């Protein structure tokens, strides 16, 4: 039903109502799989905290099958690498595992709102779905500071699903930084 509707909607011009309906179709709710993947991402974040890393975890899974392609945690300290963010490592591993740089049929689940670097990579890798936990008011480039994933000037757009287990993610970060003070 939705398929035939969007096909007929696309044949017409971009009226405000059509834009609204298209957006509504894309802004879906998190699935049970998204929730269990977020639980896994939180575990990875907790392990990272134990190693002195800012606790952020990420999982890339195949949307239709729910099978995990890659998972990673922030490794900036261990690797002495400013680019070693959880989602960047996970996206690169997923692409390597599939021997394909495109992830249209995949979902990225990450505990914290992606930064500008990672949002750029999400667009570049054509990630099909993005689910994240807590907002990052200091560096978030998906909602907080920029809305890079929904910028119409890019040739790939994805409406992120936010706030999934956000309390747990934020608490983990809060505890980590409080312990380091
Ligand atoms: Zn990042």
C-alpha cells in the first residue's frame, strides 16, 4: 500500500503535502531489532569506558536480516587516532566485510549522536538507516549543531531515529566523565 502510494506521489510535483507525507514515511519508529542492537552498542560502550575511552558504541546490521556486519567502540585513546570513533570503525569494517562501500540496506546503531566527521561518512557510505541514543549538544552534527543527514544538497539523505535508550547512553557518559574528574 505504501509502495503504491509513494510511487503515485513521486509522479507529481513536490507540493508541501507530498513533502510532508514523504518525510512521515521516512521518520519511522525504532524496531525491536534496533533496541537489541542498541543494547549491544551500550555493552561495547561500557567495555570502552573500562579501557579509559569515552564510552560510545556502534553496530552496523543488515536491515532485512538483522544480522550484525560490524561492531565497534570508540578507540581514540588506545589508537591515538582522532578518527577512531565507534561508528567510523564500524562502518569501515562493515564495508570491508561485504566488499562494498555502499550500505544502503544497512542500519547504523550508535549510542551517541554522530559528529560531523561520522555524519559525512554516513552520507558517503549511503547508510540506509541511522538510529542513535543520546543527543550530543557539543559536537552532534545530525540534529544538535548541524543536520547533515537531512541536508537536501547532498545526494544521499537519511532521517535519523533518535533517543533510543538515550538515558542509558547519557548516564554512561556522565558517569565516565564524573569518575575522571
Ligand atoms: Zn564521530
